[in-house]
C-alpha cells in the first residue's frame, strides 16, 4: 500500500505521486496494486498518470528500458504500460525478450500506428491490450478497468517461468502462407461493417477469427457478444435477442442491445431455427429492434458475424437470411493445411496453460514436434490445444505421439496416418469408457465424426 510520494514526470528515475488510498478506493471502478510506465514522452506520462493515480497504489515511470530493467530487479509490478516505439528498441521486442527471462507482469502497449503485424506481435508478447496514441481517456480507463477485474488480488511471488509466447490463445498465429493470407483477409474484412459469414471445420478457430476482426475494427472499444444458436429456444428467442418489458415496466436488454456499438457473433448459425432467422433478418438489415412487449423501437449499431462448421446454402437457411449474412465470407483452413505452424501453436498453448496452472512448461522435443506434423488432426486447432493441455497435466505426450509401443511407432514411421488417427481415437474412447460424446469433447471433434470413423473401422458402439 506504499505509494510513490515525490517528484514529477520529468524525473525518469523517481516515483510518480499517488493520491491517498482512501480516495483511490472511492474514485473509480478499478484498483491496481502497481504499475510501471515505460515511455520517453513526458506529456503522455503525465496524462496517463492523472488517469490512473487515484486508483493505483504504486506507480513508477522509466524513461528507457534500461531504467525499467533496474526497477524490475528490485520489485514486481502488476501491470507494465509501455510505448512501442522507444529509442533503443520497440516495446514489443523488449517484452518478448523479458517474457523469455520470466517476466509475468501483464502488459499494455501504446502506439501511434496499429496494424495487423502489431496485433499479431502483441499477442505473441503476451500483451493484454493495445492503446492508440494520443490516448483516449474513456478507452484507456476501460482497458484498466477490464484488467483490474481480472487481477484485483494481492500480488504473490510466482515461481514458474512462461515461454516467450505465453499469451497466444487465439490459434491464429503462424507464418505459413495459408495463415498470412488469412490474416491479410481478416485485416481487409475488419475495415468493412457488413454482416460476415465464417465457415470451417470444427476446431479451426472461427470465433477466434471473429474476435480478431472485432479487435482490428473501429468497433474494438465496443463489446463482443457470442451466442450459441443451438441454445436459443424458438419460443423465447425474440426476448433473448431483442429484450423484453419486465413486470415492473422496465426494459430488460437482450443480446443484441448488449452488443450495441460492437459485434454479435452467431455461433453455429446453421442451428438457428427458421422463425428466429426471420426476426433477426430485420435487425441486421435495418439496425432497429423492438423489445418484446414494447411499442417503441430502439436503434442499434451492431455488426453481425455468423459462424458455421458446415457448408451453408439456401437449402440449410432461409434464402433471405442466408444472402444477408453471407454478404462477406471467410473460410478457415484445416490445421493439416498449415503443418508448418503446428509447433509454434503447440508451444504457445503449452506456455499459456503452464502460466495459468502455475506449472513448469513441458518442453516440446524435436521428436514430438515431428510426430505432431505427421498427424492429421481431425479436430484441428482445438484438438491440438486439448492434446497440449493433457500433456502438461501428465508431463508427457501420449498417443499418438509417444505411447511407447513398437507397433504404433512403426506405423508413425511409415506415415500410416489413418492408423495413427485410429489408435488415438480408440485410446480416447477407452479412456472415456466408450462415451463418444465425452471423447468428442476431449478430441475437439463432433460426435458424428467419431461415429463415422468408427463405422468405417468396423468398430461397434
């Protein structure tokens, strides 16, 4: 609870003044234990300090990364707010370097130029948010509030060391030509505001793509609301989507109003009941909704993104609705189409799971990486993610990568990948005592996929 008490922003090696803690607790909607600001621009530092000092117990400023490193040797910080363009190196490069040395503080990057490359690099460096300069007060405070909600706890020493790409959760990393093309298209689509349809197999990262689109768009400061279409009851869907008039006469917001000024992502849109498609169509086209039981309409500003793991057409959706949501489209690649990205993804997932579980990360050997590259991954990125999580908990990679039997090793060596896949699925089925729904969840594939493969192998239920 000790605050910095002397010196102003012009002194790069001293603390920044912080107000009385009692006032801090009353002043705003966030509270952070300690913040280190790394920026040579004194004007920005003063502005940022005024925004956060009432709600932060301890704030320090470093004009250069050298000064920051000296401060980090003596204490830990909840949050580091760093300028990306520094005299000696970029803020993101510095973060990447220190992640590899065990830095676990969360980070927010400030920059005057924000593009797709910066977004990808920021995820790799474990950055929680990117703020564009000149800083917008409302946007900055919202970012700090979101951070505070996740981290309002006493600072405790951490013994584990994450890998350098500790926070890469999206599965949209990778340097393959397929992923570079995908990210380029996402950047272009983010500049549009029409409805968008994202298709791809189960586990390819459709919602992750939707979130990246949102993050790169002008709606980034607004909410991202995701809804599972199969969970919408046709009889109550209108109230869930548009809101309703409560018994006391007040209007309860629905999912669409909660997504106002942001994005509403309709997951598995092919599961949407026909009557629900009809009521959604008008909202998408006219950007107007009417809560159930209300005579008044409400104007909205929402981008609608639909996701489906099947090929859609007017045969699977109402024609008008289909044509409206597919005004723009994006197809997600299978993991088997981006083999060169598998190791990077696996290492990113391993680092994140180890970080979250406070466990030492399991090293991915050349052997395991090569075997991963040979596997077909029917559950795509989701299956890879689940495999890595299981490996961390067991502290070893299991079937199909390293189960110890000569027969399976021989099959892998001879590239009989269909047999490797069969062994893997059958092992998971054995683990779940034949429960195909649970096996499908662990593998990151659909139950129908397991049933189809079992039928092809002659395996009875």
